[in-house]
């Protein structure tokens, strides 16, 4: 145990923390006053060289509100996700893109469910479509496949409108549908603001 040399008494938790860290602990004083440290500053390393022999780009300090410039998309924008909540791949997710998304086990599918569930068809067991004009998602089963799919425990025989947190069963895998785009947001809103 730590001893306070002046009083030979056991130190308080705050004193012990202060002694262990070599300074004042981040504990508010008993009188309720809180001292706020100044905000950290941005550091710029000068003269550092990367492994390739090039100097790294300098950090720019931005003051005030920075202006965001819209550019073209780096890749197809994500409009939602499928999150695996049951079966092989538990906890993994797959992005959904605008347009037609094929679901299957093969890596060539736009939504590949390649976690070892052999009950999922290799290609095109089902489709998820997002239409930016309608701002809605459709789940479309491939009726030519013998593997069964379900949405909220019902086996669809035609396109089904998807809602947030719908449960989709493909093979022995259960997925939850999580939309990003819809009535409140669509990537077209940003594109229109750019023009």
C-alpha cells in the first residue's frame, strides 16, 4: 500500500492515481469546478520521408466550416446492407447497390453469400432491386431455382416490397435487411445538389 509520507496515512484514490501517473488525475475537484484543458493542436512532421523516398503530404489546418466538394462516385454507391443474423457467416454483412443485385454463393454474384452454406444456389437464387426513382427495394425470388427463399417466414412467388429489418432466409442463412436509401435519402439528392 502507498503511504503518504507527511501523515503516514493511506492515500485517497485520487492521490494514489496522481502518484501513479505522475500528475493530477482527471477527477473533478470536490467543489464542483472543472478545469478544461486547451484543445490539442495539429502537428505537422517536417522532413519525414516515406519508405518510397517521398515526402508525405502536409497536413492542412482547417479553421471555420470547411466546404465539402461533391465529386463523382468512387464506386457504385451503397444503398443498403444485408446482415447475417443466422447460419454460416453470422455477424458478416454484404452491401446492396443501386439497380439489380443477384444473390448467390459464387463470388461473381453482386451479393455473394460465400460462407459455406451449400443450400444457397451458386448463382441468382434471388434478386434485390433498388430503384432510385421509386426509392424502394424489391426482393425477387428466382422461381426457376428449386432452393427455397423466404421473407419474414413467407415464401414469395412474386416480387415483395422490402421494409427495414425484414428477415430474409436464403438456404440455411438468415439475413436482416438494413436500408440506407429510401424516402428520406437517396444518392440522387447529393448529385442534384452538386449541379
